[in-house]
C-alpha cells in the first residue's frame, strides 16, 4: 500500500459499473473526501475521440492513426472550481468531451485495441502515486486488478432509466420511460457482450446496488470500506 505525504496509508479504489449507476458523482465525491486523485477513464476515451475528430480521422479507416494519437497525448486531472477537469496536453477539454458527438464516437474509439493499450499504460501510471479513485468499466478487472478496494456500482435498469429521464427533463427534454428502459437494456447487452473490455464485475469486487440509496449514502458506504482497508 502507498503512503500519503503525511505518512498515512492510502489505497487504490476501482469503481466500475454501467451508465446510470451514479458512478461518476459518487467517485468524484469519494475522491474529494479522501483527498485522493480522481481518474475518470471514460473521459480519457472521450478525449481521444475528440482529438481524432479535430484531426479529421475516421474511426473505421484510421484506427492505427487514432492509436498513435492516443500514445502521444498527455492526460492530467486538475481541479477547476473544486471539480476535477481533464487536461490533455495542457488544454482543459472537460466541456468539449461531453458533447453527444464525442460521446457517440468514444464508443468505437474505445474498441480499438491500440487505444486501449495506450490508455491502460497512462491509467496505471496515474495510479502509481498515493491514493487514487479510478472509475470506468474495466478498472477492477483489467487496469488495476490489485486495487485494494473494488466496487461494482449498479442499479436496476428501471431505476437507471428513471434517473436518465430526470436528467433529460432537467435539460428540457421529455422522453417516454419505457423507451428509455428499452435503450438501456440494449446498451447493457452491448456493453457486457462486446469482445473488447466488456463490462463485468471483478470476482473480488463488492457489489453495491444504489436503487434505494441517496448519493451521500453510497459515498458513506464506500468511504467506510476504504477506511477499513487503510486503517487495518
Ligand atoms: O463513461 P463514459 O460514457 O464517459 O465512457 C465513454 C466511452 O468509453 C464509453 O463508450 C465506454 C468507454 N469506456 C471503456 O471502454 N472503458 C472504460 N474503462 C471507460 C469507458
């Protein structure tokens, strides 16, 4: 286990789970409470997609070039107004990577083996120093198989669809719940059956089902798990 600047024990926390499980918010809050580095691995795949778009590369024809591009990028998470932002080669890309266009492209980009290989190296490097909370799909299984704390965060498909519907409503978009449930089921099927880094719970991960929990309740549970490990 690593030590922080004050000489205390720190650990690596791997949080995996499907979209809508509350993973991102919970991981951010947990990292802040613990004073750990936060790594959003999905943001890194989005950033490669964003840079590929900027470079005019095509995901089908230019897979090798996209992998080369991924190898050359330097990633860093830095706080901006108290929130972690991803910086790529010194540029704050946090807003640019959240567009639907980049989101859609990040899925095929994340299936390019060369891209995964380079991001895996970058992610492991980020977890080398002191405490880290890293979230994604394959953190407990592939990126940090020796993480001291592994969480698989999930919620029923209905609950995740309700949360998505609420998010859309807040953005002024009304959508039928049954339709969102169907989309969610389709996405779950795709995510867990794909050949490259499928979404799968690590055998030694603790499963936390967030249906009837508030975000803070989830963070409390996770914080307790981490404290048990570092204070052992
Ligand atoms: O969680 P997200 O929507 O920001 O992720 C963006 C894309 O990257 C999404 O298609 C899933 C993929 N991803 C992945 O393949 N492996 C990870 N560890 C994290 C995300």
